[in-house]
């Protein structure tokens, strides 16, 4: 009986101790879970609490400041951010001239000389053609209204190309007799003299046309040579550095592109100028040949002797 009572009491004590331990364990686990859940909320609330005073402090400044536009992406803003100093363009013509080698400078000088010569020749030929066309109009208006070739010669301007044609024709007709040229027919002799006068005018108009053609043909290849040289320098810079870097290749490649652009800028006006000069020369020389043919006909008809 005592033994059974003692076992019953021991069983009850063990059950109570087990229940108390289970409750303690559950209570501790619940508290830990609640603490872990509250920690992120506290961490998230901390920055907001810290930012609230900063926002409150910044609010008066924003309210008092005038509205501005965002210009952070402009070059002026970048210069201001750098302390107000202007940054030199490392890829322009000026930088290319300062940092370029002898080959790059030589190519640039050649293209500049070619461009200057092109524009000089075009302007001079246009002036000569305009003057010649005016002289042709004057000769057509005044010369053929005269009674003789000598009278018409006096009405032409002293520096007129058409005056030189008439003068050479008269000399050929008047000095043909009694000289070694008697062995040549008068028609052929006068024709040869007038052709020489035409050739002199044509030579004046054609002066520099070959230069225009050469510049138009060669300038793109000169610029291409500068391009190839710039690319070669870029490849050498990459090989020396052992790695591809934009600051090592941007300068040489920019120099190469500038050379190509300059070569095209020189070649295009030269080609257009060549075509324009040649076309206007044909028109002017057509009027010169017509006038010379008329003078030749008058000389053979005896107009020079009747003068």
C-alpha cells in the first residue's frame, strides 16, 4: 500500500515537473520569436526616425530657395563642378597639331596648301572668264559696227583678248608678201596666226585646271594615309599598354577621323571647281573661236587691204 502510494506520488510529481518544464520551454521560444520579429521593424524604423529630423531641417531651405532647372548634364555644369575651369578638347585639330608627330603634321600641311591653291585658282579663273565674256560682248557690239578692221580695232579695249586676235590677223595679212612666208598660202598663214592667238587665250584660261584635277583625285588618298597612320598609332598604344583603354585609342582614332574629313573637304571643292571651270572655259572659247573665224573671213575677203 505504501509502495503503491509512493509510486503514485512519484508519478504525479514527475508529471508536474514535466508540465512545468514544457511550459517554460514554450514560453522561452515564444519570447525569442517575438524578439526576432520586432528587431527588423526596429531597424527599419531607425533610418526613418533619423531621416525625419534631416527632412525637417531641409524643409525651410527648400521652401526659401527659388525653383531651378536641372542642368547637371550640361558642359557648363560639368565645368562648374570641376571648379569653374574649362577643360581642353583632347580630340580637336589644335590638340592634334600639338601632340601629333611629323607625319601627321606633314599630311595636314599638304592638305591646307592644296585647299588654299584650289580656292585661289577657282577665284582667279572665274575672274578671267568673267572679264573675257564682257570683252566678247563689247566686241560683238562695237567692233562689227566699224567701217574697217582698223577702225574696229580702235574701239576695242587695250587689254582685250579680242584686240590681240585682230592685231595678229592684221599683221599676218600685211606682212605676208615679200618675205619667207610667201611660200605659205595666205589662208594657211592667217589661220595659223589666229590659232596662235586663240591658243594663248586658251592657255590663260586653262592655267591651274590640272592642279584642280590633281587635288580632287589625290586629296582623299592623302587623308586616308593620315587615317591609316592614326590607326597604326592606336594599335601601337594598345600593344604597349597590353590592354584596351579608351583614353589610349580615342586620341589617335580621333586624329585619323579628322584627317579623313579634311581630305574629303579638300577634294570635293576641287572636283566641283574643276567641272565648273572646264564648262565655263568651253563657253568662253566658243565665243573666241567664232570671233576669230569672222576676222579670218574678213581678212581673206580683202577687208584688210581696203582698210
